[in-house]
C-alpha cells in the first residue's frame, strides 16, 4: 500500500512536468497585479504594464532589455495610451484574443499557440482628432542591429555616431566626415511596402500589413519605418497606422469603431527569406477569415471594376487608381478618416479592386507616367457605392484631358513623383543641396535626367523652347507646374520671357509639407500650379521659362513632377 502510494506519487510527480509543458504551449494571459499582465505562448511572452510592455522573452532572452518596449501612442510621447484592464475576449482551440482597454480604444493581441508573434489591431472608441497614431516596438539594440525596408537594408547607425555628430535640424545630424545621420532616411512608401522590420544574427521582429486599407493617404505617401532612437539608442520598429511625417498638417476625426489592422507582428531567427515568405502568405490570407466572425464591418465587402478612357480616345494605361472619400475637399494624400484602396489600371485602362468594405466612396485616378505621362488632370467620380458580395461595375469612364495638339512643351511625366529627373530615388537627407544651382533645359534636345529632381539653391532653372508660329485660334497659354513636394524656406519667381507670371512660395495653395527637408526625393505632398500666359508674351523663335530662386534655405525647396505649357 505504502509502496503503491509512493509509486502513485512518483507517477504524478513524473507526469507533472509533462502536463505543465502542455499547458505552457497554450497561449496565455496572466494578470500579475492591477497594472501588469504577462501574455504570450511557449515561444515568447510579453510583460505589459500600464503604458509599456517592457519585457519580451524570445529565444531565451529578454529582447527589450534597456529599451522602452511596446506601446501605442498619438501626437508624440505625451500621449501614450494607458491600459486600464485586460481580458481574453475570444478564444479557439489554438488561439486567444486578448483585449487591452484604454479610454481611447481597445488594442488586441491575437495569440496562436504555435506562432512566434501576434496579430494585432486597434478599435477606436474615443481617439481625439489627430495626425499621428502609431504602435511601436523599441527593442534591445544588441539583438536587433539592422533594419530592413523595401528601399533600405543594413545596420542602423550606432548611437555613438549620433553623440559624436552635430545636430543640424529635426532628428538630423552631420558627422565629422560631412555625411548625415537621420531617421528619415529609413522611410519608405507605405503602400509599396512588402514587409519591414529590425533584425540581427539570432532574431528578427517584423510587421506585415496586408490589405493596408486602414492607412491614411494615397500611393505616394511615405512613412518612417524603423530607426535608431537618437536619445537612448533603442532599436525602433514603427507601425505608423496614421502618419504625417512627410505631409503638411493632416488631421482626421475617427468614427467609433474605426479599426486599424489586423496586421501581423512576427518574430523569427532574423531570416529575411522567411519573413518575405510569411509576408506573402499573410497577403494571400487577407482579409483574415478568423477575424471576420468578430467584426461585421470587416466582413461585409464588395468588389469594383471599371475601365478608364481618356477623352482623346486613348486608354488610361497604367493609371493610379485610388478609392477614397466621396465628395471630399481633401487631396487623396490628406484623406485618412476611413478606409482606402489602391491599384493601377492595366494597359487598356481596366482596373479591379476586390475586398472593399461596404460603403460610399470617391474614385480618383491620375497618371502614373509612361504612355499617359502627358495627363495633368485628375479623374474623380463620387458616390461609388460598394455593397456586400456585389460587383460594382462602373464600365467605361471618360477622363477629360488636355488636347495634346495644344501642348507646346513638357518636361518630365505627370505622376506626382520626381521619377526620371537627376537625383530622384529613395530618402536621402541633403540630396536636394547637390542639385545644380543653374540648369538650362532645351526642348527637343535635353532629356529629363538633365533636370534635377529638386530646386532650392540660389540660381535659375530655365526651359528654352522654339515656336514656329503663334496659332491664330489661341487666346493665350497656360503654364502648369506640378510639384511632388514643397517645404517652405525657399521661393522662386516664375518668368516667361523675363516677365513674371507666377511664384513658387508658401501660400494658402502651397502649404509647406515635411517632405523636401526630411530628405524625400520622389514623392511628398503634391501641388499643381496653373499660371495664365497672355498671348502677346509668346513670340516666334526662341522663348524661355525661368524658375529664378529669390529666397533659399538649405534643404528646403520643392521637387518637380512635371512642367508643361499649353495653348489655350
Ligand atoms: C505590479 O507588478 C510589476 C511586476 O512585478 C511591478 O513592477 C509593479 O510594481 C507592480 N505594481 C503594483 C501596483 O503592485
Ligand atoms: C516568459 O518567458 C520566460 C523565458 O522563457 C520564462 O522564464 C517565463 O516563465 C515566461 N513567463 C510566463 C508567465 O510564462
Ligand atoms: C497616460 O498616463 C500618463 C501618466 O499618468 C500621462 O502622462 C499620459 O498623458 C496618459 N496618456 C493619455 C493618452 O492620456
Ligand atoms: C544601445 O543602447 C545603449 C543604451 O541602452 C547605448 O549605450 C548603446 O550605445 C546602444 N548601442 C548602439 C549600437 O547604438
Ligand atoms: C457628391 O457629389 C456628386 C457630384 O460629384 C453629387 O451628385 C452628389 O449629390 C454628392 N453627394 C453628396 C452625398 O453630397
Ligand atoms: C548661376 O547663374 C548665375 C547667373 O548666371 C551665376 O551668377 C551663378 O554663379 C551661377 N551659380 C553657380 C553655382 O554656378
Ligand atoms: C533672380 O533672383 C535674384 C535673387 O536671387 C535676383 O537678384 C535677380 O534679379 C532675379 N532675376 C530676375 C530676372 O528676376
């Protein structure tokens, strides 16, 4: 009896670790006290306090270390959300859905038992009117030494470089060798992003944001993705779900229930190949089936198709298509309260967007260069209704364009980007200062790469063109100046044959945006200026248009999209 009892006890003692092992492989939420919780599974766990999740155990080590950890915040660090409670609000055989509640809304971690990482989403209840809203990780910098976006991949500059350098502007330093250090060089175009994150030799932390319909702005929008925190040295992995880093003031009011995500925060051994494969898998799974049961508005989606034809009979080949707010007074870049969908038309101008949340939208289209790079106008159709399970077929849509017979010249393609010009590409602090002070572009001889992507130094960019005759039917001409970005501080007079016809300067129509000075070189906030030209100002023979800089501030100015002159 005694022997059996001992045996029985021994048997229990032996099986206990096994049982514990099984219990541990389940995802869990444990409350430690009023303001601290631990959540995760057997692969990882996070300690969440009132504001910060300051511990992340993964692969045998705390991957937050001395860094700040995970938090959700708006309009800067003064507004980090404070979690007042946490609960498991849904679960299945292999996952739990943990909700953290703050007065502004709920942040969810959906934890699968076998997944290193978690799906996350935020449901708004009472966020204030805001421009910036983000979730982020500030991680251990010895575990996560590098950053990866689709534009840039490599070691994050060490904090010691910042300490030894001279601050020259907002989060930007100059090193002794003359080169610059800035977090903004780690930016990328949000809607072109496949995956991004921070990694080292043993671990990687990644964000996959399939669908991207909860982001503000259009396909030109850039955002900061990863960086070295310049005060503490933390490795930062941002999730700018509503951002304005390269824009003028862009604020939105959100309805109760507006939801950002779900996206996947994913941990691995640092392999980019694995991260890339997982990103594709997530994109294919979007919209997420597992989430549909929880959110009717997420589930109720429809489809839209159409074909864009230019009024001159051409197909709108490769056009940018944006499905956004109906009857909006905001630019497509500045829209951000709702949900947004983007695609490009095919060579015949046909486009399809699937999985659109039910609702009433505005359809916008603009040239993406190439075959329709001459098109300066934007196509807009309001009141596009998307219904659950339905295909909204808009059929053939006519897009009014300028008669090309009236075109006198064009420099660069219309695409709201500086693509094709010298220096255009990526985010590089200070590159605008390397643009020549003076350029003369001769129509018929020069090529776009002879024109620089931006202008900010004292000097003059000139376009010279020849007119064989002045059409009798013309009443005048119109100069269209399309700019892909503008940061106040520099200004120029626009002259036609030495007579001033306009100005590039900070004004109600050209709001300053944070693009040019923060090192964007391709797209920031787009502006279209139209300047009427009197017929008598043009002459047979050689004419010229000058952009003569009258005020210059280092790194501030504008970058070009296209310049055209048309007969009216
Ligand atoms: C709750 O627990 C955490 C972690 O043990 C501890 O740092 C914190 O001081 C505790 N808070 C309270 C109010 O007891
Ligand atoms: C979190 O992970 C660490 C390291 O694996 C482990 O020691 C700790 O017990 C885990 N916490 C919980 C609550 O499971
Ligand atoms: C969260 O609490 C901190 C400390 O009490 C406070 O400074 C901060 O403003 C709070 N955040 C918000 C968004 O209210
Ligand atoms: C990592 O952070 C520490 C402070 O926690 C800092 O002293 C160190 O310089 C940082 N390392 C790098 C490579 O920036
Ligand atoms: C939106 O604008 C269209 C014209 O583009 C107009 O017909 C329609 O009534 C407007 N809808 C609303 C809701 O204001
Ligand atoms: C630009 O042209 C002006 C006028 O010809 C000239 O004074 C100036 O030196 C030129 N700037 C540079 C950097 O060549
Ligand atoms: C061009 O701007 C400069 C100031 O940078 C000014 O001195 C010059 O007179 C201007 N030229 C013309 C033709 O307006």
